[in-house]
C-alpha cells in the first residue's frame, strides 16, 4: 500500500486528505495485528483513532481498540483490567451511551 503525502519544509510529512488518514490508520492497525510487528508475548496495547462500530472486541489477546466512534454518535468505550488477567478479553470492555 502506498501512502501519498506532500513533504513540507524540513522534511515533515503532511497528510492531505481524510482518505490518506484512513489508509495510514488501517495500515498501522494491520501492522499491529501481524506477529512480526507486535507479537502476543508483548504487553497489552490500547489504540484509538479507528472509528470502529458495533460491539467492542479485542483485536488479539494483547491488542484492543477503544475508539468506537464516540465523536460521531457511537459509544464511549473503556477497558477494565481484571486482577490476575494476563490477556485481553471481550467481557472486560465497559461501554457508555453517547453523552
């Protein structure tokens, strides 16, 4: 996947459209889910900015997205880490209605 971006002064990357942002974020999420990038023996990581919909669920045993479109009428989502837990599980998500 090739991301088009315009270079600004001093070599900074400038994302120019919403479509480019979406591609960048989807690419990053795909990288997180590959064992070569973030293996399941590493500490849990929580991510956002993906505007997911539906019922919250873990992406792998140590990756969870907490962004379920609260800014667009979706739900505010949190994750409750249980004492003694060593892997992420769907039942630990806490969901509040949009305020």
